[in-house]
C-alpha cells in the first residue's frame, strides 16, 4: 500500500463508535446495528479485544474478540471487517496478527472464529496465510441473518482454531498436488457476486459444500489445506 497501516487498540467511546461504523458498513442492516454501543462498551471495559486499522488517521477496518470458555479458556474472534475500498491490501491479515500477539500477551493459548466456507478469499487468508485448523462444520450456525451481505442465504460456517504459541503464527503452503485419496471440496472464486445475482445458484453451492463437508467429517476427515484450484483438501 502507498500509505502505511497503523493498528491501534480501541477503548474510548468515540473509538468504539468508529469500530461500530466499520461493522455496520460491512454488514448493512438499515437502521439496525451489529452490536449496540452499551454492549460493546461493557465488553471492552471487561477484557474484550477491540482494535482498528488506521490509514492517515482514518479507521478503515476493525476487529472484535471476547473471552470464551467452551472446551477451555480461549479468545473468540467474532468480527473482523475491512471497508470495501481497502480490501485485498493485507489489512485483515495485519489485524489478525495484532490479535494473535494480543492473545499471547494475555496468556490465551487459542483463538477461534467462524467463517463462511464458500468465501474463497477468507479460506485463503485463514488456511494459507494464517495457518488455522478447521475444527468443525456448523450448518446454518447463526440462523437467518438480516444484513445485506447474507440475506436470503443459510449461515453455514466452519470453526477456525488458531493456536497461540511460538514467536509468530506459522503459515501453510498452497497444496498443489493433493494425495489421490484426499477429498477435494471445491468452492467458487466469488460467491459474494453469485449471491447478489442469483440466490438459488448460491444455495446450490451452499448445499453441495455442506453435504461434502459433513460426509468427509463423518469419515474422520481433517482439512489439511487449500488447493490452487479453490478446493479444501480433506484427508483421513
């Protein structure tokens, strides 16, 4: 990028409102909001993580995570959002690295989050650049979602698990030569455009990928990476 990105932890009311504006811009809900001001203030005041990415003092992205206790204490990253104009510039990656370092400083051993398995750019970021594991497939995890990005779709998500140890996160390579026995679960290059133009085609992809994931996991499969052909590589 021409201008450098500064990652900053957010704590004041004006800063919290900047983050909320980012979330509400990415997940537009008309007059609604992704998280109310009082709830966000209460959570940040009591130990939740909230950071913003700034370019020339303008907040262009934000990330929010909170302590969780399912299967042991860990940090659950609920929202990471980058304004459209600033996507594909490494800002989301910078936010996640800051989150990893914050988690390590605060003695968390793991960070979890969900992501839509049909969104290729998220799969590439999470599996290849960050090196996360996928611990579960969750059909229609959030139920019906009213925001413009997800309206009309079913909210299937995979659960990412990112271990916090060592000096820095360990990235994974693109799998160019999967084993013959591997299960390859292909996704489209741009499901967001498909969803906006043809929701029925989107749902065909949704159900196909769901069935393939569930079948592979029932056999004890584990996601070992992502291929150069937009495929999850699942290995027993």
